[in-house]
């Protein structure tokens, strides 16, 4: 019996091979649970994550299939969506689920799902075993309810190449499940409108004239098979390394309104499931966000007075460090709008725009071990007001980015190591006549600490040891008093090795990979789960709360 068919692990099962969060090195056996093979075989456990499933209310539900497709090339699936009829049109929650399966040999592939032109999912795929894998991604998409209330076109694509070498056909099914608002499950508070950019240049936005709050979502990814997939490892052009970028590895995703800088953000350093030249790191436990790319959010409310004039405005997204016109980044945009239903027109204006001097410096030190030190950062404060039916509301957004990294490598990149940290701190302060000042503070911290070494023997044994971190701390203050907080700490650790010059069946690969996902909140949330795999066998699935 294949191991994925025995996946009915009891939550809380604790096995002695406690991953890299406990103590077991790659290749070690477990004392109390499944004994992994001495090395990877032709099959392994289906991909899984320690992240929590989407919480669902206990109400009536209606499921709609968005699309089913087998992807062999870059031809998108096109279909149609019709809202469900038996769960109302003001739902307590809407959950998207993508189920996939693939077998044979295949790279990791990027994909998207659009409903009415709105990007509801950006994803990538795990790499398959010969015998095949299945996986699923769940996402709370309640905020797109405005889109789901009407018939819509559907477009889905996971770009793929199938030939004599890469045989894996990617078979997926996407569904939406709508949970009725009944009993204690109230209708979710969602944006009134969900817009996309359009116009002749595909960057035009026209908002309703009574918009009182505006958020932009940008699903930014460095991808496409070139060096921007590994942007954090790139070096200036005069430096001896295989991936070069004119200004080095600092990246910053910016959004502009009519040419004026409106928001800045640090991109998450996503590692896809073929990343760091070592797919054995990701077969069972993908890195954070790899299968469900989170959008960057920008609060554009200070620009509402400008955007509400009834005319189209130019909204552009760019990536610092990437020359205009160069491929390698994809930045689709959704715009979420809350309207003032007591006003036909909401007026307002921009009251402050203060941009700090950008920092982007690299220092290269040659030697038997090359070294590149990078330091980058930026600050932006934007403030504005809107005059609503309830009075004037002032919104101030202050955002600060920092990045430090040390990249070390030797000739031929037999040693290639990076230690980096990216921080993105944001404070949104809202003040109106109808209540005390409200401030939301968020500090996001992304970390990467990895080393790849390649042996000098004929088989060129390649080993990668890597830790990735995705951390976020947030708190809400009302009238200066803390009323809510949440803490997220998602850590991936992996150690895998294989003969890189050998055929697939002679790679003698081993690997221990694990993830611990912790989420706590003032509302009583306590989620703490760790999973560990050894040579593709799941040896730990532990709940700590």
C-alpha cells in the first residue's frame, strides 16, 4: 500500500524523529513511528503544510465548480461561473479549493485563477514522483464576494511543458464553497466593489465616486525561469557570479497613482518547489507561501479624494532593481473599494506625502570566498482625508522597509550561501469625528539562511541546508490603548543531498524537511503545528495547542 493512502495520521501523533525542530539529521530512522527508507525512492508522501485549514462556519453550504482542466502547455482553461442559488448572496464565508494531481517527471509550474478578471489565486505546483502525487490548496476568498454575486467568465492556467522528458500532465479542479449567513454566522463584512485595472494601457482605474476606503492587492512574484526567480541571490554586473542584476539583489514593489508614489513593500522571498537546485527539499513540505502566494496590500485611501473625480487614473506597479521592460516579475492588481452609501460623491485630498531617501548599497569583497554585503531600505508616509456622510476621516499610512543580506560563494559556485532578512513595518492611523483614533501596526519579517555545497567527487554530491522564516506581529490601538494583537511565526527547515551528476535513479538522495507554524491572537487563537518528513516519509505531525 502506498504511503499516501495511509495518511490518516491522528492529530497530535508524536514521533521520535522530530525533524529539524527536534534533532534528527537527514537519513535517520524513527523509534516510535514509520521507519523511512535509507534514501528517496520512486514515491513519497503527498505534499502537505503545517499551516491551518480555513475555518468554516457550521451552516448550509453550496459548492460551485469553477473549472477542471489538464494542463500540458500554455493554453488557458476558459469557462463560466454562475452564483449558487440556495445559499443567498450575502455569505458568511467563501472558500476556494484547488485539488491537483500529477505523476511522472515535471518541473514546478506557476499558475493563476481569474474570476471576472479578478485574481482569486496565484499558485505554484509541487514536483511529482514517478507514481504520482495529489495535493490541495484552500484559501479564504470571502473578500471577493462582490465578484461572486454575478455571472462571470473564468480563466485558469498552470503553464506547462510535456514532452518525452517532462511527462507530468497537471490535472486540477477548482471549486468555491459558499457558507450561508444564518444563526450566529452573520454576513461577512466585505468590500462593496472589487475592481481590476483596464483601459488601453491596462493600468487605468476608475473608482465609484463615493469611495471612502480603497485597498490595492498586488500578487507580485519573481518568476519565469530567469534570475529574477532567485532575485535575492543576484549580484551587480561587475561581480563574478552566474546571476547578475545592475543594482544587485535589493527589490521593492512600488505602486504609483498618476505617477506619484503611493505605496512601498518588501516582496516575500518565495522559494518554489524546485528552488536552490534541490527538489528533495520540497517534495513533501513546500516552503512558506509556495503553493498559495499572498498578495501585498496597499492602503490607497489617502488618494480617494483624487480617485473619486469620476475620471480614469493611472495605477502602475513596478519593482525596484528591475529595469523597465525587463521580464521576470508578474504583478497583477485587484482593487477593493468600500463605499459611503450616505453620499453620492465623497470628496477629499492628499495632505502629506513624505518620501525618505532610498538606500541600496552593495559592498563586494573578492577572495577565495567571494562576499557581497547588501543593505537596502526606504520610507514613505502618505496622509489624506475624505469627507463622508458621517464627517471628515483622516488616514495616515507610514511604511518602512529594510533589507540586509550576506552572500558568500566560491569559484564555480561549489559553495553558495545566503543569509538575509527583510522587514516591512506599516502603521495605518484613522481618525474621524465619530470615534477615537484607531491605529493598526504590523511588522513583517522574512528570513532566509541557506548554504549549498557541491562535492569535488565525480558524482558531485550536492547538499543544501536551508531555513526560511515568515513572521508577522500586529496590534490594534484604539485611543492609544491596545485592543487586539496577533502573532504569526512560520518556519521551514530542510537538509537534503543527492548526486547531482548521476541519473535520477542513481542519485542516492536523502533529506529531512519540516515546518512549524504558530499563530496566536488576542481573540483566543492558538494554533501550533509541526510536521517532519525523512526521505519522503511523514514521521511527525504534532499539534502543540
